[in-house]
């Protein structure tokens, strides 16, 4: 079972390497990352968070699993402000500005190129996960970190 790396672990600060080809080992990693994400009740997970410095992310904001290898932001517009948290930074919630609408391309689990148009939570989550591949954590971008009291009052928190 994959364990989640926590802030302070240098793997989270490294720029992850592109995947050369989507082999069986990559598919297995994607499956194990998805399992870990669901086990931890997250909405997204990036490979560096499980100690693997490769450009792979999984996301599920409630509309099904999206897995992307070598994801790239190709279009981005507008802005949205919202709350984020991260499985690698327990008990911290912050307010982060993100693009409102994005298009992302990457390879799916079978190595085919796909394009995803996203807005709202899916767009936020994809930006958060792609940041992980570049060693960027949401706390680097947060305009405000919530106090413990504010966190306790919130019953809905985005975890990725
Ligand atoms: Ni995260």
C-alpha cells in the first residue's frame, strides 16, 4: 500500500521527470495512486506525494477517475478563489487563487493523448496536482491560511 509523503520530504520539492512511455509499471502505479487517493478521501494525488518523482496525477472530484501522464496546461483563463488542502500537509487549509477555466492535455492510462476542458473544482484540482509535479505546494500560493477555529467550522474541505 502506498504511503503519503508529508511536507518536509524533499521529494515534494523536486521537479518530477516526464514519463517516457506508459508501460505496465506506470499503469500499476496509477492504479495504486487511485487506491491511495480514495483510501485517504482525497480528490487528487500526484506521484511525488507517494515518493515517485514522475509526472503522473490522478483526480476524482465526484465525476469519475481522471488519470493523466505528463499533464500540461495548454489554455487558462479567468480566476477563481477557493479553499484548498493537501494530503501531504495535514490540518492546513488555505485560500488559493486559480485559473477559472483550463484545458489540460496528457496521456491516459493506455498512453493515448487526451484533452480535458475543466472549470470549477476540477480545474482547481488539476492545477493543484500539476503544481505538485513542479515542486509547488498550495501553501506557496495561498493568499491566506485559515485559523484552526475557521477550519473546525468548515464542514467541506478540498483535499488533494
Ligand atoms: Ni496536494
